[in-house]
C-alpha cells in the first residue's frame, strides 16, 4: 500500500494505475484507491478516519480496506520473468548482456537498466528477436532505457542485446546489471502490461589462467582432456563458456586441436603459459556513444 506520511493526500488519477475509488468528505477530494495491474500494487491515499465519517470508520471503509488487503494478498500468477543475462567475460573483452523473457506473445517493452558506470559503459544496443530499440544511454549516471513495440506478438523473445565496455574491473570481480521492475514493462497485444517477475544480472570478469580450463590452479593434461571432450561434443563438468575462454590458449577465437597441442606443450615445458590478451579487437572500438538516439516517452509508473 502507498504510504508516505500521514494525510499526504496522494492522488492516483495521473498514473497508469486503475482508479477504484475517490476520497470524499462530501465532495470528491481526489482519486484515493487504485490498483496497478502491471505491478500488482494497491495504491491507497492516506484515508484518515474523518475521510469516511465523523470520528469513526464506517462499514464501507472496513469493506474497502478489507478488499484491498485481499487483493494485495492474492496477486494473479505472473506471465513469466523478464531478465538480463548473467555474463562472464575474459579480461579485456566487452560484455554482451541480453534482455530477454519467457513470456509469450510480447508486443512491446520498456526497460530501465542500472549499472555501475565506473565498471561498465554501454557501447551499443541492438534488437534481437525484436527490432532495434529506441534507447537513451546515460553512461555518466549508469542508466540505460530501451523500448520497442510491434504489431505481432513474439514468444519468449530475446528483446535486445546490450554491449558493455568493461572499464575497470579486476579478474573475479562482479558488476550488477539491475533491471528496474518498477520502471519496466512488457506488453500484450491489447497494449496492457503483463504481470511479470524481474531478475537482475551480473557481469563477471573471469578469474583464471589460459590453459587451466578447469580453474584448479594448474595446467595439466587433464585440462587438455576437457578441451578434447569439448571438441568431440562430449559432456564435461566445466561450463562451455569457461572452456571457450580458458581453453583458447592460442587466442584465435576458436577451440581446436591446436589448443589441445598447445596445452600439452605447456605441460611438457616446451611452451610458456600465455597471458590473456587484454588488447583484443573488441576493446579497440571507438569511444562509447553518450548521446541519446531518441527521446523516449516516460516509462510506465
Ligand atoms: Ca587445470
Ligand atoms: Ca584456439
């Protein structure tokens, strides 16, 4: 329930919430009770007892308050979850973060994403299963707003891909990429927002040494086995993205038998363990764009 201070007289007629009742003491004071279906918030202005009758609550007031508690306590099932992905990057690489949902029949969205501008800077935003969004990038304050709409619904779309430059992060360090649910929404074909859950993501800089594919602190023939199995499409206990980062010892962007050979040569003492290449191609692109490409409408309340 909305609660700021006693008798603050907050009205809801200019919000996205559906107004259910006005506050009155003989004449209408303002829209005092509302429900936001997208967030399943019940909004109630401070309704001091004199609002209802001299000195006491009326039966109607009890009923209204009881109904509000009942509604707030029984939200409908969410249509799904909207999230930004967990992303692990090798040192010096940019992070590709995806905004996606498992909600079916999505026609549009608004998303406000907050990040630490000292660690991450938005370099590029592009559409995936939906068209390129209209974006407003504020790299100074660490806020990204993106929105898009289309006529036909998309099922469980990856809405957009966000490329972050990793500015100043040590290996093993994590940076939050927070999806602000109160300022975000996904829409159905009628133009109404779905009730959804919201999940934040992180960008993590991989802590590891090239060649030590299982990250146990040493480079052994066991690491070469993991890479061999990965090439052969056999299961391993090491996540694929970790194999692809730590197993690419010759840094050519692919996992091949040449990497296996290289690891074995390190084990044999013929080759030195390579350093991760911090100056790879992705970080040499031009300075991040800070101007907005369009002025979006205000995000949903
Ligand atoms: Ca190892
Ligand atoms: Ca390679």
